[in-house]
């Protein structure tokens, strides 16, 4: 089975407002909006019945030849649909260089895009929240005061509804930002523990764990050094 898709140019818009109060507190509000986009899809499939594992036919006698595969069906389907618009809102607040608390919400209405015997698309929503805390970014003693501690969570309603049940995905995340003093950089480690789906309605539930590593590099550019 082969599939391909052609998508028209998509456009996204964003807006952000940030306010800092007496260098002790900050508040950031933001929003994003993705325009609806037309997508053309092409699906080509072959249904083959294999009798035995080989790519060569077998001659039973002078008049009977058995081929290893029989094509039961093949077709090419071309369909156009609209990738629906997407709206997102977010907020962040906290204490500069110490505490940050965030939350966001996304919505994308897939209702009517696809449907079948036991499935259909519906309105998709997702919520995310998180907190990040660094005890003292300027601490001269106490390495643990420089580490950034992170905690978060998420809950998503998928755009797909199967057997009258809307698929869901939810979980929690933990993380650390471990500083490297000499490079002014940090090593980030995160762990996600989540659940997707359900064992009800003749469906499958998946419990998963994901470990993520990345490195954040800091450097100074376009500064001229001076010596006495």
C-alpha cells in the first residue's frame, strides 16, 4: 500500500503580550491561529494472496503452473479534504530566573472530515500545564541550588472517535536542567509517563514511558574583549 499527500501553503498567526512588574513578577499571554488548509491525498493498494514463500512459479506438469501470488484486488483512491483551523491560547507567570508556571489549550474541529463503519472524526482538544523552579541561579555554593526542577502534565482528546468513544491521551512529566558551569550550558533530562486509549469498547490501551535527553548551549556573541 502506498500513500501520498499534497498540501497547499498553510499560514499561522501568533500574538504575545508580556508584562514585568517591578522586576519581581512577570505575566505572559499568547495565542496562535492556524488557517484551514486544503489537502489532496492519493492511496494506492494491492491485496495479494500468497500461497508459498517464493518469487518463482512452480510447474506441476507440462500444462499446470502454480504462481506464488494471486492479486485479489487493487485500486487507487484520490480524495481531497480540508485540514481544519486550529486555535491555541496560553499563559505563563512567575518570578524571573526562579519560578515559571505555564498552561495552554488547543482546539481543532475535525467533525465530518472522515467517517466509516465504526469510526468518525470529531472535535479535538488538548491541555498542557507545567512548572519550572530554580532555587538560586546566582548561587556560589550549593550545586543543587543551580539545578532547574520541572513538573508537568497533559490531557488530550484525539480527533478520532472509535465505537462511539473518543480516544484520549494523558500523562505526567518530570525533568531536570543540570547546569555545566564551565560552558554556561545545561544538560536536560525528562521522563514522561502516560496512557493512551482504553480497554473498553473493544479497544486497546497503551501505557508508555519516554526518556528524553537534550543539551542547551549558551555563548556570548559580538562582544569585543578588552584588556588593561
